[in-house]
């Protein structure tokens, strides 16, 4: 079994500890945290310094955002530790570039984990939906007056991250337009992306809607597949076969089990698994380009 250390500042550490205990593929060396977390599981060592944690483990799980996370990630990679990291939305583009460079130099596994449970949905629809003709993403949230909400939130970042697993091409054109309805910050946006392989992706984002909606639909050869994060379902409509399938998404707990299992498999099979962080870099680059388009169009109003 691999010795795993955990760098965290988040209560969801309890979920990860439960998964690890049930998996029989990791042994917890201990935890390093800057916060006053109450660890309910007995027998878990709490390290007083991050350097102690690094010395005692083969790989490190970075769970939840902490103010020292970037420097800690650098230290882990320079110490040739495999890394699982679940806060892509907290990284800057230049930081992700630096981490990718270090992961390649260290020849280690660097996996980006996701906060939302559509990970297994993407895996389920992957067959037959590579390079979809059209991807339609709808994110609607209920109105929250006077609350600053980033229009390019973690859902959009994670949607784009997952898209890059399906679309084998580069973004060649981005169009983005936002408006402010209730708040000073933009709360409604339309974003369009065109890839050099012909795939088109559209985002409809409304943070002041009456109803919540979070869906990703894929269109290819008269087939439509939809991941619904509100109802936690995946629907596949194969028009040319006159068939319709609907099934439940795995919950967040089981999604994390699969992610950690794949992380372990990549390490055990001595794979240089940097595809995940490469997609993370591309995702943040796309986000930066969208922000720039929004800035330009906003100045034109």
C-alpha cells in the first residue's frame, strides 16, 4: 500500500479518510493543517510541520483551499511526491504552468480532482461522444442580491476541464458577453467557443434566475447525452436507434472513490500521469481568455 499524507484545511477530510480506510490501497501517514480541524478518527498523526509530512509519505492529497497551497505544492513536487489536488479554481494560470513544469521534471503523477459529481457522468458518456459536434452548457442559479458571485465559477472551470477530455482540439475562437442585472458584478453571461476540429461549445450562465439548473448536453450524429447535476442523472437519447436511457449519477462519495483509485493505479503502474494537470493549465488559459473577452465587451457598453 502507498503511504499518503494529507494537506488540508477543510472539514471534508472526514470523507476522504473514510474512503481511504475502505479502499485498502493507501495507508494514512498523517495530516498537516493550518486550521483547527477536529479529526474524528483515532490514531491519525497530526504533523506539526509540512516538512515532516513530506518525509513520511509517497504521495500527498491536497484537500480544500489553504493560503499556503501553492508553495506547498511546489515543495511536494520538488520532493518527487505524487500529488492529488482538488482546487483547480483557486489556481492562477501562471501557477498551473509552473506546477506542470515541475511535475514533468519530477516524473510524478499529478491528478486534478473535481469538486462536483459529474466526473463519472463524463466517463459514462465518453464512448461514442468523443469530439461532439455541439456541447450546450446551462448554469442557472437563484438570485442572491448584493452577494458577489464570480460569473466564471467553479462549475464552468470544471466543465471546461472535463470537456478537454472529450474534445481533441484547440480553442480557436472565443466570444463572450455579460450583463449586470441586479449586482455590480456581471450576473448573466453568454459564452461561445469554437475548436479547430469543428466542435462548438456554448455556455448560458444566469446567476439571478428563478430556478436552479446545471446541465451539460452533448450532440453527435443524432445522439444527445445530458448530464444533469441538479437531478443527479445522465440521459442518453440515441435518435437513430430510437432509444432512451436514463440513470443516476454516482454521488460525490463514489466519484471520489473512483478518482482516488485511478490516482493509485497511475502511481502503481509507474505512469507519468500529467495529462490531468496539462488539462488544468489549458482550462485556466481558456478562462483567462474568456475574462479578457468579457472585459473588452464590457468596456464597449
